[in-house]
């Protein structure tokens, strides 16, 4: 199964404890979020170059030479390229820290395959209920799947939970997500992302076609504070 890398390079804009990071953006995804900023690599699954053992090693070592401390797989959703990635990793002469930037909408079998491969999960918890998940990303049984996988991920390696706050989705999505994480994953880092930018199909959705207001940002911070999360990062 071929996997395609449509962009890669050393980035400094991620969580402070993983940068500089050598990010490989792979095409394809198992969700169709209307606000996706990487939509080009989703709808066009064969752009860029095919991932091989040889070019992966070149990318990884180039990143390390530029100061990267890890290799960071991004999508779309990298897990749809799991076989290609596992094959590419076999070409490494020495192990490197692996960051898995994921929507975590995965099967139990995929999660088990990642055990022992991934050093840090950067996991999205996008929606607080199945209705929003189905409407905005075309997924079903979203919440139960994410909760199961978050628990498993926390048991096998380091976990960071990201939540991108969307306009008009504070009570329905952010609030239940923050409360569940605080109650069930109290030791993980929660990344509150207030830097939503409408993209792709969001422009056609009145409730998604704008950035957050300052009042929404303030309210989002209050929700997270009231949930009593212990470790919080905030991006604006």
C-alpha cells in the first residue's frame, strides 16, 4: 500500500516540548471535517512523493541536522497510512522519537499496532457529542471511539489532548470534552486551541464561517478553568 507525503519540513509552531519537530504530512483521512485546513491532502490522495524507506531516512536525517528532536507524522490522518509508515520506519538505522498527530478515530487493532511505535500522541478530541461529529465530520459513534482510544493511549505512552474551539460550539463540544478529560485523564496535558480559522467547506456554514470572538475566547478559558484541568496549554 503506497503512502504519499505532500509536505514536510522542520516546524516550530507546535507544542513547546516537541519543537523543533520534523513533520511529514501524509495524504488521506478517515474523517471529512468541514473546517479542515489540510483538505488538499485529503481530497487529492496522490500528491507529493511516495513514502519509501530511502526518502523517509533522508527526510528524518535532514530534520535532525536542522535541530529537530523527533519525527512527527501528520495528516489528514496518519493512521490511514499505517502500513506505509511501519514499512518506512524499518529503514532507520537507529530509533527516533515518534510523534503521532491524530484524530484518534481509530480501530482497536490500529491502536495496538501503534503500541511500542509512538512516543507521544497529539490527539484531537474534536466534538463533545455524536450529533456534532456526524454533522461536521461525517463520523458515527465518534465519542465512544475517542474515549476508548484516549484511555488506551494514556496507558501506553505520553498523551496530549487537543481541542480546537469552534464558534458556537463551546457548550456542546468544549464543555463536555474538558470535563471528561479532567475526570478521566487528570495527568495529561490539555491543549486549548483558540486559533480556529474557517477553511474548506466551513465558508458555507453560517456557524463556522468566522473566527472566535474575544468573548468566546474568554468563555472558553473559563470553561477549562472550571473543569479544573491540571496541565493546560493555550494557543490563540
